[in-house]
């Protein structure tokens, strides 16, 4: 397996799953990039930029949130890691430049500055991830898949190569997160999406913090509004995994959405997916059709 210059022995999907369940598995993520926020006002300023409560961020535990526009649509999802004198950010690489430019427009009088870094990003999962460390490694608890987990920042390729732990593939990580119903920015939701459409309002939004850019729209959608579409986790009765982007129809054949992610689940071996569908078709048990195959909403 080769990922962004890092090599390891090829592990089967079952071996990767076993490592995640009983030990530690590291997956390097070249699709993620890192940035840093410095300055005396960094916490208060960043708290006004993200949906999560940055004031509660503590070293060793990552905080997950979103940067949204004034109209409440997602710019990018953001993992925040607190240090004694800085805030580290992990964001989708494709959104990094736009995110930094957006942030810089909102630095007026504040003592804060934001810049990209060259850190190598990895996500780890498993009960033993706390033991991963060493020179040039910053680790913070971040359990995206439910096995126990951490986000890792390596100061460079040498530090990344030195980590002595089982290494998983992006293909495995993508398949398992689909089976577990974890949406991914740029795949299942993007800059046209509201947090509630991507089912991120509980995971990434604080409704009792102070003001932030886009708060009014996000809050009003939560208490009074209703989105027109929503992500749904589905199972598909198909021998062949359908293509991502396939049309999703209701039982009568009317198009109601799009298949955003699909995989053969490493846990169940069933074909599973995430689909953005009309909100009235997102209820558990709803029967759907994808490429002629029966499907149903399970979460």
C-alpha cells in the first residue's frame, strides 16, 4: 500500500478492522492539510469563525466544527487542536486556500494570524492510539469511527515514516466510514450544504456558545426551519457495487436524490451507502431504488 510516499505491508480489510478494534491503525490522509492560528486573541477570534465552541478546546482532545458562510452553508469542516500557544487546524486540503483567505478577511483589530503548515496529517483508530507518539508528533483524541481514535500531526515526512504501527489504506477507511454513516466533506457534503442537511448539527455545532459567522441561519434552521434534503444511510440489495453519483428513486420510480458514497462494508460485507435525498424520503425504513436494485434507509 502506498499513500503520499509512505509504504507499509498490504493488510487485508479484515486485518485493518482487527487492528482498529483491538490495537491501533494509522491512515495517512493526503486529502487533509494543516494550518496554525497564533496570537493572544486566537481563541476568541476563532470561536467567532467556527460552529464549535473553541473556548472549551483543551490540549490532547480535538474539537470538531465547521466554518460556514454568512448564509449558513459549509465552507469546510475543521478539526481544532489546542496547544499552549497556538491552535492547530486540520481541514480538507481542497478547501485550505479558500478557508485561510476567508479567515484573514475577518481579522480586523484582533491579535491573530493564520497560516498553512507543512504538517503531515493522519487519523488513527483503535483502543491503543494514545500510545502513538514520539519526536515531531502532535496527537489529540478524535474518535471519528467509534473505535477510539486520534488525529496526528507529523512535523515532516521523517517523523511520519518513524511511526511504528499498523498502517491502513484510504480505501479501507473510506469503506468503513461509509458503513458507519460518517459523511466526508467534498464527497457527501460540500459548500452548497447546510450543517443540518449533512447531519452534522449534533456533532459539529454548539447551540449555546457565543456568536459566529453564519450563526443566525444555522440556529433558525434548527429551531424553526426545515431543510429540503438530508443525508441518509442506506443498504443496497446488489451484487455489484453501484457507482457513486447514481440516481436514487423512490419505490414508484421518481428521482428523489443522489448516491454520494458507496462501498462494500468491511464489517457486514453488505453494499452500503450514503445518499442525499428529499427529506421526506430520509426516514428509517423508507424503500428506495438505485440502478434497478432495491435499497432502504437504515439511519
